[in-house]
């Protein structure tokens, strides 16, 4: 992941951020959306594992 995509992902997922996906340049939007989807999937997988061990 490029550094600029990483920065957009951090800002879009930061709590309290007013940035939206429409603020991301169109050329980078797909990469940013894919990265956020992967991040959410990893987070959900971690949550599912924690629930399974309890």
C-alpha cells in the first residue's frame, strides 16, 4: 500500500474525522476502499476469534 493511500485510510477510519470517501481523489478511491474493506475484515476476524475463546 502506498504511503498516500495509507494516510487516506488512517484519516477516513479515525474517530471524529469529517473526511468522506468523496474527498479522496478518484484515481486512489478504489485502492482506499479496498484497504478499508481489508482492515474491517481483519478487525472482524480478530473479534470472532476473541469470542470463540471465551
